[in-house]
């Protein structure tokens, strides 16, 4: 019988073996939760409000589950479900995914495809052999959602897990999941599992829902607002007429801002510093210590705020002037980064709204990818700009 | 190594290579067309890829050194012109420590305080890149407050100082107060309007004894078989001055050389260097003009990448190999009509500018060069309006012998000043020498025929200038009356000679 982790992997992997464009946070939490649910169903762990404990440390035979089981068993200090979800989703999600995928390959469900070029040998994907297993699980879950039959307890637990992670709309794009809400609530209330397991599963589900909400929804509204304002500020640089230099003699701050070398250096290096800070915020978002402390929301908020500050500093540096030659290329690149970054911020922080508007997850990741692509030439252009300024 | 690490290394390498290439363009050689932060002014666009001409400081020099080197370049090219104009705000004046307070407001010791290149957005008339009311920096308070010192200026704003035809920052030869007062009340047209230098220029004749006739031409038989060229030369100033065919076609042959020697040293299409051998003054002024500034001796030569690589420690075989990739693109030695920023005739776009563009190689017809050559390229309203106007009618009358020499007004009369050198009248080939601000033209040209008041008014009327003075000025500049009134008020202490 496939484990929750395996079914989750199949559901969230497309026909080419790539992960569906779900939020990374949600996927990692779901995977951690799936493994814990598997262990709970295998009666290896139990939970109470204070701790998640190992009730039986006999290996299950599944490498991914046994790895987590060994880790929990080895911990001397008891830790609650929330801490385990956080730790497993940050530290172990990648390894769990790799082990689960390898297991599916070993069983002939998935196949391994390496990259085309010799130097890309590590570009490895694992699509389903016939594309069917993931669809089969999907059809089963859909069947449960749209019927009144008594479902399999594992299906109920899997639906609860997917719902807690808010990935059902991503797995079934174009379907109105909200219409299934009463059925999901009904499934949740069904008493199909033994009390001990049910308690642990409910605890895991509740903790995951909180973790996902905490990690992805924290500061979402204000980050969305900052993204929108930042995008408008960047777009204004493109569309608004340049602010003219005052045609009156005398040191005015506007004239100094756009003509004086010292002021230009201040605004330029502020812009450079902000750009570095923006990049640092992204790196922090990926750093494990920050993620473990739930700092994703802060980092995302900081990234959006810095993006807006960059747009304002760009105005101070250029006054809506697009420049010429190399400077024009730099401005084009920088504005593309800002505008696409704002769109990416809107797509991440406004995911639920965009979903309601019928914008598919596949479309939602486009600005993020373009934002990253636009960043690539930026260091070269910035350094060339500095060289031109200081050499000439 | 993981794929991600390989990609990051490749990306870092690509970035380093891109930045390295840009750095090499700047320091070693190569096409720098992508680098300027903005277009150069109309005055310098002809030489905008000879960057080292102005950016003369060594690479990575500090700002003060770079600024100093740049200002030195300005002076190298423009100092003679400023000296000739008796610069009203000379650098020397502002180096006086007592001027320190003014320096802090507007550092007039540096050309780049008011003239910054590559800033088209703030470049105003005369390539000025600060607000045009800049006179306020020094003349708005204290002893220098013109609004207090001169009641006539009490209600004037500083943006009108240089734009109303009253003052120029550098060249006020025709606008300074005493000169205005001395020339008050002149009629608009002189009784016998004649441009004196032009009259002397036209009146000069080559020595008759040196003149060579058609039969005196010494050239290979094939060249002598071209009757048109021979006729043109025989009627030219060259033949009249005793310059035989060899003078241009075999310049290395000794004067009076035999036909055989001339044949041996014959060049069918001599370059314009031979013109410059004899017409050094014209060549010198041409190299200062917008037509010929690419040939100015102070324009930086293309960079030698091998030498520059050697200077940064990349000499030897590696330097030679790299140098191949970083050679400055070849620069056209001559300005072409297609590159001009003024309206030009489309059929002249291919023309490149040198001696033979305006002067036919054999005819050397200065009458043709004075008008037709200009109009064969320039196609603006001012040029088109010349034909059929009063000045053109006078020019035609002069060519027809109906009026005395110098009474006609050609393009060259106004735009190519006649300079007297060692008793010789030489035509300056720097068309820009008295072009902008146009008041520079008053003393060298206009006043020979017109009164000062009329000339100032006419030149202040932009529409009249564009229409090539076909009418009367619609603008009246009051400066001459103000100067006269002030002179009258000061008559007890100041001697004003009668006009």
C-alpha cells in the first residue's frame, strides 16, 4: 500500500516529473505531515498537547518513514508536534522527497530521466512511467469529495492533510474546491479511525494547518500591499514623464539630486545597498535557522518593503530618466526586476485571490521566474555602470 | 560537482567576462559607442568617439585630476578664441582671491561649471548646462547688483540677460556699454555699404609676372589631354599665382622641374594635404571648424591596444593576441554630411568634408565656394531664404560688376571671417568662429554696412535670422538707448566721442 508521502508526491508531481507550482512552504509542511501521519497509522508514534512520542521504534521497512522514526526516537528531550513539523519541513523535506521518489522508482511507478547534456547529468527528473498513478490518486480523491459514500479512512486523512496545506486548489485547478467544503468538513468529523490514531492524525493536521498559515500567511496582506505599491512606483518610472531639473539658478535639492556628483553617489550607493539587502532577504528566506524560527513572513515582508524602497531610491537617482546606452540597458534591467518582482509578490501574497480569479498556479509562477531571469544580467550591468562613472 | 554549482560558476564567469570586456573597451581599446551617458552636444558630436581628447586624465584618476585635465582640454582648443573675444569673464579674473565669494556660488575658473558634455536634457543654447539666469550668482547683490546700479535694469529678470540680445558671458565686443554709447543713432544702412575686408580680399590680384598660361602647363601627356581640367586651371588663381600642375600633382618635384621629373613623381589624385602645404592658415582654421574638427591636431588618436595592455602588465604574446580583439574602430577622418545635425540635402548625404568638397580641384572658384558650395549641402530655412533676398541680390550684382567689390553678401561674407595677417587678407575657414552667439558677427561683418542698433535688433529677431534678414526687425533691443542715457547722465565725468 502506498504511503501518504508517496501519494502526496504523486499528486503534486506533474507528468514530466516536476513539482506542481504550489507554495514551497505548503509542500514541505505537507510532506512532513504525511510522514508523521504514516507513522501514526503504522502505530509508531502518538501525540499529546505536550509531546510527540515514539510508541514503537520497530522499523516500518520504508526508508523515509524509518529515517524520521529514528530521528524522533533518538531525541531525548520530548518535543511537541509543532516543533517536529517545523524541523522536518525545514531540515528533512528534501531528503524525504528524494527517498520517497527513489522508492517509487524502485517499485516501477516512476522512472528516472537524466538531463540531455553531459554537464547536466545531475538534472534528474522522475516522471511516472505512464502518467497514470498520480491521476489515479487524484480521481480517487475527487471521487471521495463528490460522493456520499463512506470513504477509506486513509483517503479521509489524505484529504484532511491536503486541505490543511491548502493545496487542493492547486491539485485540481479549475475545480471549485469551495463547493466541496461541506463534504470536507463532513469527512473530518467521520469517526473512521481508531481513537488513538485519530487523535494523532487530527493533531498533525491541526498543527500543519497552523504551520502553513503561520509560514505563508504571516504578513501576507501587508506584503501584498507593498508589492502593489512597489510595482506602481516602478511602473511610474517607465510611464511618468521625467521630473525636470529646475530652470532657475541656485542650489535646489532637485538639481543637486540629479546633477551633483556627491548626491548621485549617495543615491546610487543607497540603491546598491537596498538591492543587496533585497537579495539578502531572499537568502534569509532560504536559510534554515530563519525558516526554523518561522522567519519566512518577516523575510517576505522585508523583501517586498525593500523592493518598494528600491523603486523610491531609483527615482531619487534618476528622476524617471531612463538614460542612454549602457545606462538605458541598466535601467531596463532594473525596472524589469522591480516590476516582475512586484508581480511575483502579488502572485505569492495574493495567491488565494488570484485563484478565485481563475488564474492558474502555472501562470502565477511566471512572474517569479521572469523576476529571477531578469536578475541575471544585473550584476554585470551595475559593475559596468560603476566603471563608466569612475573611469570617465 | 552539482549541476547548480556548475551553473553558478558559469554565470559568475559570464558576468566577469562581460564586465571585463567593458573594462577593456574603456582602458585598452574597442568600440565605446555603448558607453556615453548621453549624446554629445552639437559642438562636439563630430569627435565623440575620440574620448581621450576630453577625458585626458589617466584611468581611475581622482575627480579633481579628471576635472583639471578636462578643463585643460577646453582651454587648449578654445583659449585663442576667448582671448580674441576679450573674454568678459576670463578665468584669470576669477583666480583673484577676492573673487572667492563668487567662486563658491559659481566656479567660473572651470569651463565645466557651465558646460557639461553628455547632458542633452539640460543643454541649452551655447552648450550651457546651468539655468540661463546664472548671472544672478554674482550680479544680484552688493556692489555687483545690476538692478541697483542701473535703474534701467530694476525690473529685469536674470533669465533675460543673455537671451534678449544685450549680453553674452564671454564675447561682448559689440555689446559693452561704451561701445553702445559710441555707436548710438547710426542709420540702419551705411551710405556706401561695403564689407571692407571682402573688398580688399577681392581686389587683391596675384603677381602678373608669376602667372602661367595654358601653354605653360607641365604635366604628363595624358593629363594635358583633358582640355576641361586644363582650361579650369588656366583660369584659376593657381595659374595666376604661378602654381603649375606639379604644385599639386607632383609636390615632391623641385620648382621648375622638367616634364620627365614631373611625370616620374606624378600623382593622379593628390590628397588634400597638398592644399594645406600652401594654405596653412586656411587649413588651421578649417581644423577648428565643425566641418573639419576631426582633423584638429589635438584630437586624440585611436588608442594603441598593445601599448595599453603592456602598461597594465599584459605585454608580450598574450598582449598581442588580446590586442586583436580590442582595437578602436576606424574613425572616418572627415565629417560627412549624413552625420550633420542641421537640416541637409538628402542628395549630399554622401559628401565628406575637406578642401575639395567646396573647392573644385582645378577651377578653384571662390565665388562658387562662397555660396553654391554651402547651398549644395545645407537645406535649412536660413539657407533657402538667402536666394532671392537682398543680400543675394547684392552678391549677384557684385559678381556682375554692378556694385563695387565687397558690396555683395555671400554666405562666406558672414560665416567665414576675413582675417588680416601680415598684410594679407585670409579667409577663416572656421565657420563657427563668429556664428554663436550671433552678436559675435556684429563687429566683424554687420557694422561694415549697418548701424549698430539695427544689427543688434536684427540678430535678436530669431524669425528674421531664420528668414535670412528678408524684412525689418520686429524686435527692438533697448540696450543702446539705455547706454546712451547713462552716458548722458555721466557726461560730466565720462568723455563720449560723437558717433
